[in-house]
């Protein structure tokens, strides 16, 4: 599901006789930025009219009759959790054990609890065991809910005593993070690439009191899948030069002129953990002269200059453990300082000043 996009920017010389502005402005004729990302990958069968999300949803288990029963209550207490999706296009949604959404999007999780025909439930509590999602709800305190459950990352919901005839639907949305800021919309995923696809669950605990006043401790866990995918988008800022006098750039003894500039790159989608920031810069001739040397002068990146093609490549990569944990992350914004040395004749051939 990952997309790699390239951004090109050209810098041209508009006047061959404008001193330093000329020499600085023509340094980079072409810059390519590629951002690779680490995310979820799965194979789907391409069927006309079926989206990848729907294709993924078809792999989840469907809820069956009887799945709602809570063991030890003789069917008097029911609890279940599910998502809704129209799998066959008939206009009716099926209840399924999972959801697939793009990072920054959301889906509705339904949790249903009821007490039927006999007994009551006390000390009931739902625990949201969320490994790669935030559960957002807006549930005010009432006769059934013990407290207000209003927030972006609710982890448990406690009940007052639930008597015969109670049927309560708890509705909330699953999100990939805190959507208050674009930079935190993947905060639930964290720094582990395996968190794009996780088995999660909710657990009901409590004490069921039957018609004979016997107390029975209950526990029921419902598992479901949460899958996230995303896109990347690379952009490049204007290259810039360091303002220095020409005298500081010219080395008469060695017959060279030194020029420097920086390349700024950004990944703007903020959906995926970045694996690699790859930059290619093609360095032009200066008045027909090839560069003597081209060098990346920064740190935390590898670089290589191909003199025959005048192409400089730079790679800055994240380091990932075998368990998927990112131990050295890659920022969404990166800057690279470049130094180019030309023969002094390349500048002198401009003539004039």
C-alpha cells in the first residue's frame, strides 16, 4: 500500500555574468528525493470494484450466532465486539472481527452487553486491550455507566449493576493515534513497524449473580484485527548557499573555487515509519568545466559521487531490530550540506568582474 513519490526541482542560470549569484545559482540542476517507508503489506486478489480495504475485510472472521454468550451464565449474560462492513454489496452490513483503514482515518467499534431473563451483573468492566489503536468515546455517566467516558484514548469502561432486561450498546471509534495534530496521528502505532497489523481485544470482567443468588466470576475476551496502511509524499525545499565573499571561496594556490549549498527534504503525510531518505543531486558543469570534487559534509548518512555522470547520491536510513522496533528513527524533515569544488578557470572564464 505504500506509494513512493518523487519531487523534481531545477535550478537554471539566467545570466552568465552576474558574479557570485551566477556561480551559486547553477549548482544543482536536478534533485530527486525518494522516501521509502515501512508499513503493512498484504496480497489481495484484484477484482473489479473491490477496494483493498474491502478485500482485507473479507479475510476477517464473521460473527456467528452464539458468539455473544458469556461462559458460566447459561446464556443470561451476552457480550460481543465487532465492526460492520457490507462484504457482498447487498446493502446489509455484516459483523466482522476486524477493520482496515488508512492512518489518520477511523472506524466504529461496537460493543454490546446484555442481561437476559435471570440474575444480574455487578462490578462489570470492559477493558480495551489496544496495541495499535486509540479508542475514542463520548459516553456520559448515567444509570448504567459508572463514570463519564469521554476522551481520545479510553482504556476501560465500568458499569453500575446491570439488571434483567438491560441491553447496552457501547459505540466508539478506533484511530491510529491522536488526531489533534497531524504529527501525532500515528502515535498509537509507535516506533514498531509490526504495529501496522495487530490482533487486539476487549475483555469483559465482573460477577454474575444468578436467580439462586449464587455469585459467579466471569471473564470473556473478544479478539479482532486492526490493520493500518499509509502513503508517503516527498517534497524538497529551495536549495540555498552560504553567503560568503568570493575571496573566501577562491583558492589561488590550488587553482580552485569552492561552492556550498544545502538540500532540505520533507515527508509530509506523516502516516508511516520512514525507512530511507534517498537524495540524488546532479551537479552541472560550470562553463564547460566538470567539478573536481563533490562532497556531502554532514553526518548520519552515506553518500557517493559518480564523476562520470556528475551524480551525488545520499541515503539516510533508520535502524530496525528484528522484532520491528525502530532503534534509530528517521526524521520527516532532513537537511544535507553539499560542497562542490570547481577549477578556478571555470569561474574566471565568465570574464568581466
